[in-house]
């Protein structure tokens, strides 16, 4: 492990909370994101703001931060309550990206209880769907959400990898998705009455919030099951499933995480990009980091900048095959450019910062084979013609 360096801590005035930035001098941290951290630090009741190395500006609040306060602020969690990343082992006889990319189902099409009553993915739904929210069930969403078939690359902590049942060459499904409109509905109800202010009834907000967190976790399981059946495999339970948009009560404070994963002894998949590795880490962050770690590479370009620069440098076809040889399933051309690997920070630097600040230990890397964003209409039509029987598969 590299020599430990303390985070940069800023306390601009006696009325502001402390701000700790867990990033090295080599990391790309925008001044606008740091300014947002200081704005959050000045909120009533704020105690401590911990900024992760994937920090970047968000709408009204920084993304990649964990914020502890005596007051609950729904806007610090944002609209996609329950968003997170889960990792599912998957067994396939052959993993040929070109063949498998065309077999991904249409994950813009929600499961309908009547129309899709015989879909085997329903088996992962045990009991009632949280909040009765069926809209969008089994869909991945837009933005940086994805479902990815990946191969375990480097094994960096053999003992921990063995406990998770992982070895080099194993296949996994990585699912990044949230609460598909449920969290947005919860935040909208609050902001229409209270704006960016505190929750007047924290217990009532937390009850709705917890439904969205449970819904997001369930949806990741449904997504993984839909893809597993489509690829001819059996669904498995996740070995990692951590939400990075949530609030919890810890040590008598409301700990808000927006784009920051729980780091108190959990295993976390820190997502790279569709053209780079991701890293499964064992997190062991303490109170200085608000018990949190980074959730991904973090954007370094706005969507508008990524679209403008990408169109000047790349064609659509170039972006559908990545530098690591993987394929991208994405029928939305604009999204292809907005989510290009070059729009994100270097995942290796983010991981190095987590290690340097003793927040996490890398366990394995995962290398993309197929990253699904939105349906490719031609391949979706072929998949639909095979019908559910073809998706049930086997092993």
C-alpha cells in the first residue's frame, strides 16, 4: 500500500462544516464541484462533508460526496433514490461479444404483470413490489445506467476474491440502475412544498425513501434475471449490491450519500467506463470519509461537451467498439457520445486515491465484454422473434 496522505480539509468559517477531499494532486477535481461542497457545508445543521475522488458538479449538490448533518435534506440525495450497482456471477459456455450483444433483451420495455405473466424473471420478485411501483420494473433507464457482461481480469486480493467465489476469467453481470421514477416522484413531492429545504417530517420521508431503496435493489435483480435468461443462463444472487444515492441515520446524524457508496466494511463495485476496467473493492472507510467510498470514475466533461467533442473525433461505429474490444449496445446515438469513455476520469486514478487514503483495497478488476445502454432496434427485433422459450435457456 502506498504511503498514506491525509485528505485536504477546508473549514472556511466557524459557521461552516468541515470539508475533506479524498483526492490526490493528480486527480481531476473541478472548482465548481468544490464550490458546491462549500455551499453544502454552509447549510444549517451540516457537520462534515466528505468528497470522493470521483467528485463532480451535480444539479444543486455535488456528486461523489457523503454529507453528515443534524438536518435531513432530500435534495442532497437527489431524485434517483436507490440507485446503485450490483454484481451477479453468470455461467456461459462461450462468451463471444458479437454473438451475445444481439441477444440482450429490450430493457427499455418494462415487465407487465399481465402481458409478461410467463416471463421467468418474475421469480426474483418475492412478495409485494415496494410502493406498488410497477412502472419501469425491469428497465435500466438512461444517463450513466447500464447492464454489462464482464470478465474478471486481474485478481488483486486472492483471499478476498476466493471468499466471493471469483477467479480470473469468471463472468459477471454488472447492473447499474435506480428507482425508475419512484425516487423522482418522492423528491418532487418534497420540493413542490419545501423547495431545497429540510424534510419537515424526516420519518415520513425516510419511509418513502426506504421503499425506493428496496425497489432499486429489486430492479437490479430483475434486470440481471432478464439478461441471464436471454443469454441462456440461470439467474444468481448478487455478490455485491450497494446503493450510492441514499440517506441513513448514523451516529445520531443524517448521512446523505449522492454518488458515494457505503464504505464501512462493504464490498463495492467502483464502475469505470464501458471502455475501461471497473474495480471491485473491499471498503473500509472511517468517520473522516463519512464511512463512504467512490462509486465510479466520475464525469470530467458535461454531456454537452462530450457530445460536441465526441462528434468531432469519433463516428458512431467507432464508439460501438471500445478500446478493450468490448461491444456497446446503444440505439441512442446522442447517448453514445455523452457516455463515451473520454467523458470520464481515469478509473485507475480514482482507485489509487482510495488506496492512498486507506479507504478501500482492490479485490478484482472486471473487463467489459458487452455493455447495454439502450436497445439496438435491429437486434431487439431478432431477440423478440425467439420468444420467451428461447430466453429461458439453460446453462
